[in-house]
C-alpha cells in the first residue's frame, strides 16, 4: 500500500504513509543526524527504502500493483529499492539518479512491482516506474499511491490501487494555498490513512524551511513527534 506526496509552496514538503502488514514485512524506524527512514529488513539487512535525509533527498517505493515486466537480458540494471536506499542514505545524489535513469534499466525486485516519487532539496521531482519509464514532475505537487501513473489504466477500481487516496490527495494539493504547511500535510496523511491488515504504521512529513521531520505512528495524529536535522 502506501501514499507519497510532495508540495512546493512557501515551504517544500515531502510526506509518506507507510501502510504495511508487520506479519509480512519487518519494518523499523531509523533516526540519525543525517536521515529519517523506515527500514525494511530482509534477512539480516535493513533497506532504507522510505525516508528523507538532511539534504532533502526524499525516496520511497510504494507498491505499484501493475504489470510485471521481464528484465532485459544483458541490460545494465538498477533495482528500484536499492536505488531508493542509496539515495536516502546520501550515497547517490539527484544527478546520480538522473544518470541512472538515462543509462540503466531500473527494475523491480522479484515478484513485486514498485514505483517511486523522488525529490531533492531544490524541489526537483521525478516519478520512476520500472517498465513504464520515468518522468519529471512539472506541477507544484505530486502524489503516488499503488497504481502506475505513467500509463493509462482501463480500470482503477481495484481496492489495492488506492485510487480513492490518490484522488483525495490530488484534490487537496491542487487547491492548496502557498501557505500549505507541514501540519496541513500531516492532516492529509491522516485523512488518507489505512486500517486493518495493511494499516498505516508510520506517517511523516519533511519541511525544508524547518529542516525537520514531523511524524506520528499507527494513525494517532494526537501524538506528533519531531526529528530535526538543524
């Protein structure tokens, strides 16, 4: 599941809802002086696939629930989850991401389809979808949920696509004033939260003006915490 948002007004805001079943995926929260990330542990390794760092590198890999594309034989490849991990950790710059997209085939992990909304501290935004390509975002906002946006889908009614969450977020962000704040973005994440097996476990918003992450856990917006990079 999951919802990723970006908004460029008087502040630059990046936000994310982690919707996950802990029985399927082990996740953990990581907060350091240089990053705020959700780690997904596979084996003994935690991959920082959803998060933001103090330079404004925003990465994430929500499920895309789209067609699974075979990886071209012999192509130079970059797995989308590893690309996001390296970007959030600061091992890749935004220019590195652009170069990867030009020179390599970005692919999914086996048996899963994912996509990514990638942003930097200047507000440059990219949508990356293995099999469909990538696109620079020209609007002052962007939203990803759980269906591919770089292709036309004949039917978006599948409940796992999160089209209702997508439409809610687009409606709010497209009409928001330039003063749309981190608190407003947190409210939007709260309004698009999930319940049940794939409930929202972590909701966070990064503010460039304050260089701070605001977050709450398990859908409880009454308990907002902060993590500052200042």
